[in-house]
C-alpha cells in the first residue's frame, strides 16, 4: 500500500505522527512546504514551494498511490485531490475551521466534506459538531484518533537538571492580542510569571520563555524537567469542547501530569489522577503535590501514543482499499 499525505501548506506534526505509526505502509508527502517534523517518516517528500493548485494536482497524479490522506488546514486540498485522483480520499479533520474563534469564513470547507470518501476525526464530539454545522458527514466511514504523542516521547529519564513548576509547549499569542484564545498571559500572571514556555512562535512577551525547540524528538527531555504541563484557555471557548490538544498527550508521554483549564474532554484523564482539572484560573495558584500524579502518569503513559492507538485508522485504510465506502 502506498498513500499520499497531502497538505496545501505543509503536513504538521500530527500528519507525521500518523505516518510513522502506520508503518510499514508507505506514504509520500505532497505539499508546498517541507514537513517541519518527521520528514524522514515519508517515503518521499514532494515539497513544491509556491506551487499552484494545478501543480500540486499534477504531482498527485504522477505518484502511484492507493489512497490519499489529506490533512486539513487548508481545507481546499480535499477538493484538489478529488480533481486529480479516483482513489479513496481520507479527510483528516485536525480542527473544524468553523469552530475557531476569530477565524475568517472558509468558503471551501463545506465542499471538502462532500468530496472525501472517509474521515479521521479527533473525537466523536468533533464529528458531531461537524454534523451540527450541516456538513456532509453521516453515512461515510470514519475513525477516531486523538492527538497522541509519538512513541519517541516515552523516555525513561532526562539528563537535564530538574526545574519543577508549570510548563507550556506550543503556539502562543502576545499579551492582549486580537486572537485572545492563545494569549496565556493571564495564566503566567496567576503563576506570578513562573510559566515556563517552550514557544512554537516568536514574540511571546510573558512568562519564562525558553528557546524554541526545533528538533521535536528533543521536546520530551525538556518537558520531563517540570512538575506540570499546562493546557487550556484562560476563558472557555466553544472549539475546545470537542477537540484535544497535542501538548496534553506530549506531557503525559513525557511523564508529566497535566493541568487542564477549560478543556472539558481532558477531565476524564484528570479524574483518573493523571492531572488536575480547573474551571477557574484562580485555582492554578493552589496546585497539589505533583509526585503521586507523576507516579500514576508513568504507569499509564503508554496509552497516549500514536503507536498504541493507530489501529482504527489502519482498519479504515483496509476498508477503503477493499472497495467499501
């Protein structure tokens, strides 16, 4: 089986993690940009800078393939694939674009749901939200796959000195920015500035900002130095009622319990003792002893990797390749 992992921009880390977990099945990457993580997991990388839609489509048609796995963001890549292949198309819905706050309307989103043959959603709640938007979802096969960590995060220990405290890894917005849902300055302020940040972008102006970690495989060694990993938003937002962040599972796989603020789908994991769930930012000032939480996380962290959870996607591939939709 040879698949194409397609993105109109570049395949993000989720696409790379899925590709690695699906081995020994092979995938070629087709995109405008080089994958920032796990490029070695692809059988070949066809990164065509500044490519037009037709150039991307012609490259899809030129590669022998059995299936096309499209990672959304942007959504139009699904309809592009439909123009250039008669093979099954899986629409990997990282986020339902319509749910994102401050995000402009994407006129290609609805057509993408029509043009695919199957879906990979992160949660059932996300699938139900897409249905509530009126998108063509029901009746098509699908698999559920959370944003689990790569198996490389299962490290036994880190050679770096312990720091403790609360860390955050990922993209952020500056203080008082327009896209306020990623402005975590209220979290840093509640921790009296002691939020250890491993940013996914520049211009973060609060907390203790560490250099960006460009080698993804090094991330767990940094995260493992801390007592807690933060995920969530200062205020509730609808999009987080049906999605799961990558970072939550990266923390857990690294052996770090989570703090989940206004992130309801993580509450069951917190109820297992793998972290603490908060719905009031003030409570972050009164965190419990992390040691019993870390002990439980270390015993259960194998459950939160792509390798452990990939089977539903593998079965979806088999179903589509067998001619059943």
